[in-house]
C-alpha cells in the first residue's frame, strides 16, 4: 500500500522498516521495544493463569514473543493496508505470540496419560462442562463407549482436549502433531461416540 494513503505515523513506520531504508535497524529496535512492552503487559494481565513455579521465566517468554512478533511484522509488511494504525496492527502479533507461549508454559508439566485406570476416576474429577452427565445413566454408557469404541489415539486426544481442557495448540505440540491433525482425531472421536449413543438410544448433552 502506498504510504501516501496511510496516516503520518503509520507511513513513517512502514517507510523506516522497508528492507532498503537507511534507518531500518533503529526502526526494528523501536518496534521490538514496543512489542516487548505489549507482551509484558499481556503477561501481567494473565498473571493468575501462570503457575508460581514458572513465573521467573515469563520475562524471557516476553522477549521471545517480541522477537518473533517483529519477524512476523517484517514478513507481512507488504500486507499492511492501513485499516488500523500500524502500531495497533503490529501489536496484534505480539499478543498472539505471548498468548501462545503463556498457554504452553502453563501446561508444560501436563502429562498425557496412557493409563486406562484414569477413566475410573473421571466421574470425581471431570470439569463442569461434563458434570451434568453425573446425574444420568448416560455417564456409564459414555465411559464404556470411550473405552471400547475409541482408538488409543482418540482416547488420548479426547481425554486431554475435552476432559482435561488442554488447549489444542499445546496438545499438538506435546504430541508432535499439528492443530489440524488433532482436530481431525477429536472430530472422529466425537462422531464415534455420538453414533454409539444414538444407536443405544442415549443422548449427548
């Protein structure tokens, strides 16, 4: 987009960040400082979600997020259309990067269980999203269907994503997979359970 069509501040940022701009390194440093402040502010806002034992590493995560956000901004500079101020647009990259890192950091000690005995404890530990099942005969059927009709991979993903509420990107990272692949496994598991429930005359919530 021609800088003449941008507001004065945005045009200056774009001009200074162009690959052949004489002051590019200084502009990149200013951008990094800005995005680092944004990352730190977001980390502070999410402070209660960060385990106490991992809080001393948060500033390092903010620096990583700011650096990756700068690289993303530079890669996509030609796509900036001026629909928002440049700084607003750039800060979204920092928000995304730090949010992703904080989610992964919060779940870093989560262990993906392969022990089938975990299913025997779920009625006492499952999250609110499934708590209403405790009051119906559906619960017992559902656990049996999970044990008998899902593959080991489907049980693993279903437990982590649905019962333990692990974010999909965190789960994909832990399993060495992709978000798309995890979504596919989860979709297939839900479809299998839904069909099993329908065949048995049960209803999923």
